[in-house]
């Protein structure tokens, strides 16, 4: 297990201003830059990862480092893999501890966007670090609750966190009763080497999603047998 923090990075405030449609020279720019300076003075995005080894597989489950994960898609994705990397990355509890007055909606929205930027720093540094250190070529990731419902249930965050132990003590991230992560700008999942192009969006039928990064792939959906697995699960209830 390894914790990554104190990253070196360049902060592109202009990029965020364009994203948030904040005009240069405006009062909003002054206020936004005050927030950026505040964030830069306290931010410490972090990430943690560990090497996991696939110990056994059943129909729709896989055991990694003694922890059982239930997901047909995960099992299929790991079919030819022995080693995976479980990870959690976060903008950091420092940024999350900043509170705004109830009427400061806009500032709160900007702050959340800034937190998202720091999360991306942590995530990108982590992915780059793992790929370099373990000399990985093509990789993909899966996360509990990611993509369409039923692909990998969000409740399995509990198992993912169990691989690490006390994640809050380690990097300041905790799970709520509904398995959401605090800080909200945190991500978790399993990174695995793969030969094929995999992305959760390829197995998601949601229409008009602004975050979509790949088209729904019916062939992939059928090859994994998700429809049949979902029907079987429904029948067992
Ligand atoms: S299409 Fe949207 S909801 Fe579906 S997996 Fe991609 S980003 Fe998530």
C-alpha cells in the first residue's frame, strides 16, 4: 500500500474561468481568484493504492486479496488478469473543510469546481505513477456504482475500502451510509491491465448524459451477458 501526496502541479485558473464562464476583468474574476488563492494555500490532494491479486473467481464474483467482489462485468474484465490495483484519490479533506454561508451559492459552486480540479490532479498523478512504476501499457478502470445500475453495485464500496483498512485515517476519505464518499470530490476503483478498450460508458444505456465518454457498445454488452445476468438476479429476488 502506498500513499501519494504533496504533488507538484501547475494550476490553470484560466481554464476553470472559461469552464465557469467567468469574464476576464470582471468582479467575478477577482472573487474567483481569491478562492483560487485560498485553495492553493490549503490544498493537499492525495491518493492511495495497493497491489491486489486475483485469488479466485466464480460465476459473477472475484476474490482479490481475500475480499469478495460481486460483479459479472468485473469478473469478465479480470478473466485474464492476475494483478490489479485498487485505488482511492481525493481533492483532500483540507478543501472539503471550507464552508460557505447559505446564500453563497455561486461561491460554493466555484469552490466545488476547484475541488474537482484538485481531484483530477490527484487522479492523474496516481494513474501516471502506477503505470510507470509497474510498466503497464493499456489499462482500464471500474468503480462500484460506476456506469449503469447493476454493473457493479455501489454497496461494494464497502469491500473496496475494506482492502485498505481505515481510509479516513490514511487519506481523509470516508463512506456515508449510502456509500458515497466524503470529500465528494473523491474517486475509487480498480485499475487493471487490458487488451480491449473498456469504459463504463460503453455499458451504460443512459440517454443524453453530459459526461459520456464513449458510445454504448451493444456487442460488448452482449459478450458479457449482462442482460441474462440481470434477469437471473431479478428472478432470484
Ligand atoms: S454515460 Fe454517463 S452515467 Fe453512464 S457511465 Fe458514462 S458518464 Fe456515467
